[in-house]
C-alpha cells in the first residue's frame, strides 16, 4: 500500500496537501485539489465545502495558523478536486466494465461526487470524477473493496469468477492510478490481485502507539460504513467519541488516574492542542457537543445522531488526524536535555 506524503513545506500542519509525483518528472509535485487535474498541475491545494452543508469552503480548510494570500484567491475560484482517466478494454470484458461503471457512479453519488464517462472510440472510455478530495479517497477505498464482488457476480462469457473479481479490482485500480499518476496514454483494463495506488482518506497511523494505531483503523472503517448507510449514526458517534478520548489520553494524560472526557478537552486546550483553524467550528465546542450528544444518545435514547454527523463528521475526523499528527510529532521529537545543577565554584 502506498503512503501519501504530507507536510511538504515549513507550515506546522498540512494534512490535506497531497503530494503526487509525475512519472514524467519525478521532481514535480502535482496538487490536484482545488481545480481539475488538467488545470491544476502545480496549483496550491485548497479545501472544499461539504456537499451536505451550505458553509463556504473556508470553513473546511484545515491548515495551519495563518491563511496565505494564495489560499484566499483559490478559495474563491474553486472548491472541489477533479481528475479524469482514459482506459481501453477487450470485448470479453465489456460486461465487467458496464457493471463496474454503474456501481462506481452509485457509490460516488452517496458521497456527493460526480462520476461521468463518455466513449471516445471502440472500447475506449474517458471517465471524469469531480468532488471533495477526502471523499474521493473514501470512494477509492470503497471501490477497492466492492468492485471485485460486483464483477465476480457479473455474467461474462469465458471469464471465471476469480478472473472477473481481479478485473473488478483492476477497474478500481484504474481510478486510483488516474487520480494519482499522470498518464500519457490510455490504460488497458487488466486483472490485478492488489492495488498499488490506494491512499487512506485520513492519516491515523501512529506506529509508536500500536494499540491506538490498531484501534483507529476501526474508526476509519466505521466512517466509511456510515457514509454508505451500513453503520448506524449512534455507532459512529460512539466511535468518534472513543477515538477522540483515546488520542487525548495519549497526549495529555499518561498518568494512572483516569480523567473525564471534559477534563481531557480542558487539558488539551490549555496545552494548545485544540487550535481553531480559519472559520471552522472551534474544536473545544465541537468536542463538547460530541460528548453531550453521545451521552444523551447512549443513556437517554435521544435522537439526532445522524443530523449532527451529517454536519460535523468531517470536522471530527480531521480533528482526530490533527491530534494524531501532534502525537506522532511528540513521540518522534528528541527529548529535551534535563536540567542539572552546575558544580559550585571552590572558595
């Protein structure tokens, strides 16, 4: 599995910048969010507004502590990521292509992403994908998992179920390669056993804390499942609360005495770990709302989990990523030298 590279300049926190290298020029970075890939080869990255909310793009931008002038300009010009990819296929693969296109478009719509295609020549197709960059990563994650099953159940003469499943995964690989690598010619559809260009939508990796690292993989799974109606809002609400609590514990409370969630939030805020970026909802308010709603839902069977999540799930997911980044940075920083008493001068 490939690893997305972040933190590409001096700014303290840039988890949303996707540095992708062009095979034609390995030294050139391709920033794809903020404009269509064909128009944004070297454009700065900007954040996009969620299609489920009316808030402007500025409310979703998760960068550092100051807004550069180029961000202001791009926030006014464009708010979504776009890319396209061309591929060719053989006649026997046409049923696979047909069902995979339909399945990909249906899943893209669930995430508010546009998936369109047109035929350029015989068995030669151009696919155009437009939408929020993080949600596009979620879509890639979902297609990698679903399309092998979709293709395996398709009726295609001369192809065994295992070959159909590999072709379904190969179709997902076309989308991932088209998103992350510049192509000078159409890509042929081939069966693959594994994709090489998948990038996780959120950077929750914290290898120095193995238990937390494993636990946050469940958080990612439930975020994807909720977006596709497979996980109840109450379940995701509980999971986001647990994930925030576990990360905050590692950051501000390594003592044996357990702190309440509110105490963890207060300690993290006092330590400067819950900074507000641009015009987004302050993290302290966001976490307090999460705590209160989770309590009412869990203990009083209150409603409103899905309504709140539709508005703020991305904010909480990105906040967890920020906190994990802080944790990794704290664990990899060299320890400060301890203060020692200077020897007294002899009289």
